[in-house]
C-alpha cells in the first residue's frame, strides 16, 4: 500500500551543507513516533531548485515546498500532516 503523503528531502550540495541528512533522519523518526508509517513516507531526492533557500523539502502529492526548513519544525509538520490525513479520511467516510 502506497503512502498517501510523501515527503521529499533534497540531498544535493546546498541542502546537504545545511544538514538535510539530519532533517531526513528526524522526519523518519517522527513519522515512526507518531505511528504514521503507513500514511506518510520520506524519501531522499535530488535538487528541488531552491538552493539559495536550503534546506528544502517537498510535500507530495500537493507539491508544497518548504524552504529554509529547520529541525525544530519537524514535529509540527508531521503532526499537521497526520491531522490532514485524518480530516480527509473522515470527510470521505461521511
């Protein structure tokens, strides 16, 4: 079963220099901690074309870019995505 949300974390030079590897790890850990592994996945990706605003992540399928993403934003992002999934699920079952 494919995840309903996919988070792409840029791993190219500018983002890598700004700790995108650590952000990737923290996102993975937070998804697991919140029990959302079946709903949200995280993948490493190539350049997202916003190098001057590194590090960058992209939320799919909505294609939302988060630039200058900070480690302290991880927990809040995953919580919000989890709530969004639950909200969509309850709308579809109504």
